């Protein structure tokens, strides 16, 4: 089976998003890019019954290379992100806080240093109907020099060199959305991190979680 390992990764990621309450039903999608091939979750298949064989493999033009099911309706979005960023994997979800915040702001300002995990303040891509080329364009632009973005009236997206990395960013994105909503609800001015401080945080977080190599 073509890209068997990557297709298995997609299934596991979908189930992780479901287990952590980051999606409702089958709303959300996951993909992995390997060269000029993309393994992407199928449309409308319940995550609990999805198998690696259900995951669809396409080329970078969206043509199906392997698989019998219809790919996610957001395939154009995934392909646009791969065309405009160095991402090796993408996760898209409809988590409550990130979806809610995308209804009321155009950007998540740098109110927490976790924003550095995404390259700085997180942009909100303007609304466009799901599955459309316009949504793909809007999100690709919002992800310029970023690894995460919100989608107005829709949800959120994260990218990474690997699927594990893209998936690991989802809880952090949901967290900064949640604290931003709570801070805004107080009615007080939200204290922000300065651009210089954020630049330092971006540098510091670039090696976040990495352990020093052990000497032989």
C-alpha cells in the first residue's frame, strides 16, 4: 500500500484530535506530504472506524494516486499550504476556543509567549466557504512565516515538519485562544508582549523541548 506508514499516522492523528475534543464528528482533517505525494484523511469517515486503507493519496495537483474513497473536502486547502510553506504535515480542527476566538478577532496578539511556537501573533484567515479555492488562498496567506492560524467562522490549522509536530501544536493553540478569550471577558486591557520580547521568545522556543545529546 502506497505511503502505508503515513496513512497510519493520519488515522492515529484523527483519533487523537477526537479523543482530545478538538473536533466534532468527522469535522477536521489531517495530511502528510512525502515528496510529490500527499496522504490525506477521507471525507465523512468516522474516525473510530477509519483504517489506513481509507486514507487517500493524491499528487500535488489533487489527482488521486491511491485509495478508493473521496479525499477530504479541504484537499485544496492542504495543497495550497504545501505549495506556499515548507510544511510536511497539516492538522485542521474545530476546537471550541480557537473557533470562538476566530469569530471576534482578526489576530491573536502576543499575549502569551506560547505564541512564539507559531512564529508570533496568530492571524485569522478571512472567511470563505469550506472546500473552496478562496479559503485555501486565505489560509495560505495567514500562514506566511507561521505554523498556525485561525480560520474565521470555521476553526484552526497547524503545520509542522512532521505530523507529530503539527499535532503537538494543537493544544498550545487552543490554550492561547482560551486564555485570550478569558482575558477579553474581563473587559480590562490585555497586557501584550513587546515585539522585541516576542522575537527573543521565538528564538528561545525554536529549541523548546529538545534534550542535549548524550556523549558516547
